[in-house]
C-alpha cells in the first residue's frame, strides 16, 4: 500500500500550477535516470519479469526469493537486496528498514497507481553494481512521486542515497521525481554522483521537491534539464530544486549544493536552479547554500534564467560562497514579492565566478570583485585586513593593500589574510607593518615593486605564510628595528629574490633581514667562481 501524508499539490508560485516534466534522464555514478511524461517514449526497454512468476527475482545474503517483497521482508537492517532479473511491480514498493537495493545491472519498474517507492522511517541506498540497469517508475495517481521519502517519528531521520544508474519513468500527473517530507523527525536526500536529465516540451518540471523538515545535499553528479515551450510565461518553470511546503507548513527546508553541475534551460523556459515558494503565507527556516559546483543557465528565445527564485524574500535566505555560474543569466535572483526591509532579496554572495556582473546589493560585507581576463567576475572575500596589533582585532577588510593603507586611521597593521596578488607598485608607509598571515600567499606580480621603506616597520612572512616574488621586493631598512623583512620558521620565501639599493648589501640577524652600506662591511668572502659576499658586523 502507498504511504501518503496529505502531500497535496505543488504550487511554487502560490497557486496550484505545478506540472511534471516531459522526459528526465537522471544518472548517479555516471549512469542515467530517465523521466518521461509519455510511457510510449520508453519503448525499447528490456522485457521485464512480473513479480509472482516462478523465477526467483532477488536474493539476500545468498538466499533467493520469488518476489522482491519477500526479499525485502527477509532482509535485516544493513543488508543488501540484489535483483536477479528484470522486475515489474504493479504496487508501490514500501521500504521501512535500512537497506541497500542493488539492481545489479537489471531493470526495476514500478507501475503503481500511487508513488513508485516510499521510504518510511528508514534509509534506502539505491545501488547498481552492474554495467547497465535502471530504476523505472510508472506512477499514475495525481499526488504521486517517483520516490517519496517520508518520516513520522520524532528523533528519526529517513535517508535516500542516490549512487547508481537510475531511470525514472513517470506519467504526467506526478509531483516530482524525488519528494522528501517529514511530519516529524528529518528527511535527507544525498546525491553524490550521476546525472538527472529532463527534456521535452510544454510541461513544467521540478526535479527534486524538498518539503517540510527535509534536506538536500548535492555532493556531485549532474542535473541536465531542458524543456521547451511555445511562448514565454512565468509558469514555464524548469527547476532543479523546489522548496515548497505542500501540507500547509513550510519550515526547516535546506538545500546544500557543494559540487556537481546544474544545466537548466529550454526554449522560452523560466529556468531556475532553486525555487523557494511559500505555503499558505507561512514559511520558516528555509535555507539555500551554494558553495561549489557549476551552474549553466541555457534558456533560449524569450526564456529567462535565474539562480534563485523566491516567493517572499523575508522567509528564506540563500548564500553563494563558491562555484561557477555561466550561460544566459537574466539575474541572480527573481523575487516574486519583495520586502522593503530585505535590501538584498535574501541572497548574499561571498564567493564564486560569474559570467555576468553581480549587483553590489548581493555582495557580502567583506566581498571583493575581480574582473578576469575572460570577462568573468570572481567574487572573493576581501583578502587584506587592518588589525589593531600582531594578534589584535580585525578592524576592516579591503580588496587591496593600497586601500587598506589609505584606511589605517590610528592602526599600524596591514595583514594579508587570504591569497592576494600585488599588481601595482606599493611602498609600506612610515611605522606600518605589512604581514602575511599563516595560510595566506602574497604574490608580487611581474613588473611590480614592493618597497620596504627605511621608515616603515617591516614586511613580515609569518609561519605557514608564503611570499612569491615575480617582480621586485626592495628592502631599505638598515637594522632590525625599521624597514626590515621578517621571515619566520615554517614560512615560504626565497631570500635571494630580495633587492637592495645600490651601494648596500643584504644583512641578517636571525630571521630578520635588512641592508648595510658596502663601506661598513666587516669582511668580504670571495668564492671560487669569482662571486663575492659582504658580511656585516652584526650578521648571523
């Protein structure tokens, strides 16, 4: 029997206008899942064995069973149920224990009037240790989903892991390929590899529906969604991930995209990577975090493309801290209804590379923009900081060393806290420290001069820091009190790339380097190759 908990219809724009996709191919671990609105499109699928035939269809721990239901019933938590042949089921497959379902190169078809697979208070891992094979769903009920992940117990987490070759066959009435919802506890969908592809025309498509108390973790794989429409409309949704509370509540919904590829588009499509709706005017704790991966928006003709679409900006937050965005990007965000108090439409960008400029209102407070030679825009945390002391408090962050120097106020510490390339000549001001923090790299570009003035305090390379010199680093201080270079143990720097003024030579005292006049050399060493080196009285 099918487990249904008043899932309701999907209405991301505040109305019941959701439609399923026409054809979707989804792959995990490099293999495909296909979703069709018309079963006739699936012609050519290998013949299936109906359950109840005399052929054993599955095994658990070496014991074979005549039906998949018997095999699942016999399995203990943690066991693997392996198909022995292609199977066609006519009822919903319900999973209530933690198992691995391995099709082992075969095809599993569920031709149910309701959901294809229901995972209830359990963890299901879909696997395929074979060269071919598919999971296919022919679901016909108006409320049905290909895979429905559900939980009813407090403190319990239901999990769906997609790590295999999956094909999902659905009729035009399904809500989504994957739907995660919990009245109590939590539901988690983990996509670690593979591909989800949708193609067709005239029907909305949302690949993954994240509902109440549910989380999606996209750690790899690919979503390739391409649906065509005759003319443009805001109802032409082609969406990778939909957040929507279909049971009157919309709370505790999270989408975390850490890796993988999203390709979303189609002729006259309203293409969106993530859409956040609002159920009955209610929404709470809905978060979208994009920290990596690649997004390619490909709406054509009159289509539009957005990374993030939200019904009300006050009810959801989204962050982009990494990844790459390219293609036909109309804007990063389209808010259906804006709230004047939310000046950034609920989106904060602190990282990533974009094919178009990013509106300043979306940039994090310490974010900087770098325009690359190919015209793309890279957003990064401002790498240069002003501190109150050696281990002092950060006062502010800046995009360049020069900008930090112009905003020191009474402070004397400029710290390169993240990787940074100096592209313009710079002289350390009087009494000022310029240090490179551990874990950061300062690169002096070719043709650029960094001058450690005689009245500056120092240039410091701290433990774990690196200084790469492709230009000139001119050191002018004559003692380890001012104008010197400090090179701590465990740092990375080639001392031989330091330059000194004419008439001076490089001296050192421990980890500190400065210059001494030639006339004050204590003695001079002449090497066999004719090179000479002057030594100062205080050199160590």
